[in-house]
C-alpha cells in the first residue's frame, strides 16, 4: 500500500453560521484515484480549494508532500500549485484567449521554458487529450466536452504530480462522459499522476476509482474501495451506490 502524500487532519470549516466540516480526516495515496462523493452542498469542492489554499481551514492541518499547507509562505504555495493542478468544474478558460494562450498561461506563470518549448508542450498536451491542432481556436467556439478537455490540457501542462478534478463530467452527454473518464484513467497510467476527483456521477466513480470517500454529516463517513462500498450497510452510502442522490439530513 502506497504511503499518503496528502493528509487532511481534523479539518474544520464554516462560512458564518454554515458549518461545512467538523472533522474532515482523509489521506490520499501516491498513484491512486480517490473520488469524493456526497450530497449537494456538503463541501466536496471546498475540500479541493482547501488543499491548494484557495480557502483556509478554521482548525486542523493539511499535509502535502510532508509540509503543512497553511504554514507555507507565498513562494512555497506557488511551488505547491505547480505540483498540484486543478480542472475546475466549468473548465475556467479565459474567453479572451485562444486555446494555446490558455494552456500557456500556467507555463508562463511558472517560468516553464522558452517560447519554443512552450509551443511544443501545448502540442503535446493537446495530443494527450485528443484535441490536436486547435491552438488558435477561442473557447466560445468549443463544445462543453471540448472545453473540459482543453481545461485538462492546461492542468497537465506544468507536469503536476497530483490532479484535482471538480465535477469533471457535469453537464456532458454520455459520449463525452465516457471520453473524460477514459482520459482520467489514461493520464493516471501514462503520466503516473495521483488523482483526487469530486463527483456525484456514480458511473464515473465506478469507472475510475481506486478508493472513494463519502462526505456525510460534516465529516468523512466512509473510505474504501468500490467493492467495499457496495458491500457496506451504511444506508446513505447504499443510496449513492444504487444510483440514488440521498439527502443531507438523513440518519446514518
């Protein structure tokens, strides 16, 4: 069993009176794909933003690659965000930029290489997501599935060790859902990345997952393999496994 490279230790987080987590405790192991599931509004995406310090916990610690994330000075956070990259739910492409400029943006921010090296890298990552030759196209000309793939190309451009996916298949038709799921699996195998995926799509969960974590009652209520999840007697978990959406206030 691989050692954890990321650990959430007793995280508490609230927005005013809205308590999100009272005890978020979870580890992510090198090379695995771990998915986080749970009802709407339980803080799945908050978990990702806490990891890369877009949000700060009220209590608890997050350890990434042996260091406490929220004790890091700004220079260390910049280095961390080079090792951990994120595909946002809506792809978060800049409409005023071409595909090429969008992908180059993090390369430029992290002083990745020469102009020629960045040009080659853009071509490489577009090939990896099955979108060669679209460098000059603007995001407005792309379908939803194509935007997700360009967003993924941008996320992998800086060669991260960990990829975060925030609802990667939301709003996509079944063909594009299968395509994105296939890319997640392919990139894990070809690039050796560790993947942390937030999703409510159980087909995606059972396609890509090594382990899944269920957020319920402001904490992690279950962590295990898909097979263990299917055999577990936690009622809220069973509803997800069987395709139900569950409710936020249901008893365990």
